[in-house]
């Protein structure tokens, strides 16, 4: 969905298009590729790909509706170094889904 908005971020910054919590909680509306990333080289219209996760109610977007939020942040460019092994953590190699749920 087009927003009619374009921005010119300075080098060293990035913007993230994220869902609005009220739309998600009240209507099941979210963003498919959240967060959508807008880099400093992008000059096109900011577009938002909405998804309705409510299986029973449709949702209509009208001009002027606040459908997303834009978070602008400084971009840190890390320097990666190849290593033979990584330092350990409390999670160690538990992998995807190994934290966040009490046992």
C-alpha cells in the first residue's frame, strides 16, 4: 500500500517500517515484512505491505489512516572477523526456540 511519502535519509541512518500496536491488538492488522527496511540510498515512495490476521473480520484502510510507524536510527556498520569458535553464553547452542519459555 502506497503511503504517498518519500524520505532522504542521511548516510549512516536506516529507517524501519513497523506495525502500530493498536491496529494489531484491535483488528489483527500487521505488516508482512516487518520491519520493512528503508536504507539511505532509497528514494522511492515508502510502501507498507499490510496483512489482516483476523480470520473473521475484514479491515478497510482509508486515506489518512495511521497504518504503520517509521523508526529512524543510526546504522552501525560492524566489522566481521572469521574465527574458529564463538565464546559461550548461558544459552550456548540451544538454537532457535531455546529461550523465552519457562520450563
